[in-house]
C-alpha cells in the first residue's frame, strides 16, 4: 500500500464533512468499506521484517536505543496481537469516601502488532496495549505500583545470555514508570528500574486531584515513550466527580516508522525521525482505526459524556470533536479548578491530559480529530463517536 492509497480512506471520510452534506452518502459508503477492511487481519505474506523476536501476550493484570534494521527476512505468517485499548476499557468511578490502598499490577511487554492493515510494528507496552491501563485512585489513597519486566509466567519473561545481549542493545533491557501524579524525584522511576524477569514495587500517596500522564523513564526515555509506553492515572477529588453516563479513555501518540505511512510489512522504529520530530503516524489508542467501526465509542441522545484525553508521546494535540462543543473543559488536567465552558478545540501538551464533558444532543456519527487536519486525514488520528436515538 503506497502513501496515497493508504490515506485515501481518511481523505474521503473527512472530506464528506468538510465539503458539505451532499457527500454524506459517499462518506457512509466509504466508512462501511473501511470498517470491512479494518475487520480483516493482514495475511503477512511476503512481508519484510527485521530479525527481531516477537513477544506475545496482552492480558491486563489486576484492575486497575532501537536497533537500525539490518537483517531483512521475509515473514510467512507473523502472529500479531490487538494493540489498541478500547476507549471504554477503564475502571468505574470511585464510590467510597474513605482512603484505601490501590494496588496496580503492570508488566512490560514488547510485541508485534498491526498498526493498520498489512502494516505491523514492534510496540513497547505496559500490559500489552496502547495506551497502558487507566489507573484510578482517590485523593488520600495509597497507591502501590507493582512493575514486572515481562509478563509474569510468560515463556519470554526471562532471556538467555545471547537474547539478553540483543535485548540490551535494542534499548529495552530495563523499563520503569514515571507517574506525573507522584511528588518526588523521578516520579517513581528511580525506584522501578526493572531488568529482565525482575519485579519492583513502590508506594506513594495520591495527594493532588487531577488527570495525569505516566510513562517509561528508562534510557533512551524518548524511544520507550515513542514506542507506546504511556498511560493515564486519575486522582479523583475526595468528594468524587459528578456523575455522567459514559466515560471514555483516549490517548494520542505519534509513531516514527522507517517506512512511509501505509508502507507494507513490519516497520522498524526510526530514531532519526524521532530526533527530527518527523513522525509518519499520529494515532489514537495505538493504531489506525482503533476507535472506529465496530470499536467506535457509543452513546445515546441525552447522555452526558466524559472524555479523558492525554498525549503520551512528544507532539501536542489540537483535539476537536467535529459537530460538538465542550460543555466543560478541565484544561491541563486541573480537576479542582473551574472548567472552561463552550470550548471548540483544546491544545493538549505532550505529557499532559484534559477532562472534557458534553451532552449528546443530536444523533449521528461524530469524528474525533487532531485539528492539524493532515494528522487525521493523512496520518491516522481519527476516531468515531456514534450517538444513537433513545
């Protein structure tokens, strides 16, 4: 798939809204075709791949320097995992008034997954998904982070001497977690540098309500983050958050592949593009179409919707929902400050997050985009919200 054919779906989808209602039928037809393509797993025949190990396994535990490609070999049926976390995969609101210990089990996993049909990538993850698990606590809670290097019990959790040397050369012999909700040097990272097969734990008290990013902070930290190691942690105020009907978890991140957008095969990470800040993909929840088609967010007319939206990687988002106005915007994740009202678009800085609330008033399909629209039309930052009649 070349660049133009790989992005034509997005061009047609957004063009139908931008050029007017006369193209609505064309948009609906294109959207159906895209959903059908998205549902098919790539066959991965005659795919060029670097000689790297595939790390499988992606179940969530609990509740709560890359190598330049050299040895290129054909892949005749590479197994892949679903990398994208669904937007409704987050814990429910906290319904208690007393502080507790919140235990969070995380493991690191590098695995090959589909970035778009016929395009795969070796992601670095927490718990096998992008973004990482949504952590939910209450102000006053003690939060215990339990971080394992490798999925506990998996055959690839440990590595022999040869594999360990390759693992180290690739830049992920150690992983860690830096939580922006932690007050203290490194946000927890100095206490959680885990080597292969290790587990480390630390506790902190969640004292400041807000919605915060967390990410890996092991060398080379920008590479770890760019490959998918980020998530959100919500610290609810002691009195809790106002009730809503739907909550969704969305993170935007960019990916720096050696090939252009839509180039087939297993794409290697390009550190050169990372340093030049020239990504090929801008994505919501890990892959193209992760929150579209049968994975689109859904609500009913009259329901109040809350979005937790963060930027895990290195480039700010210009977040916008086409056809909606935000009733309440809690900018910079500052939940105890008065919200802004009637907002059209918000800028979310790298390593930051916002909380957005609005009411679904009119049925139909709404597109969530980065309003630097080439990122949505040409590079993948597109999600869907389906509002249905009661």
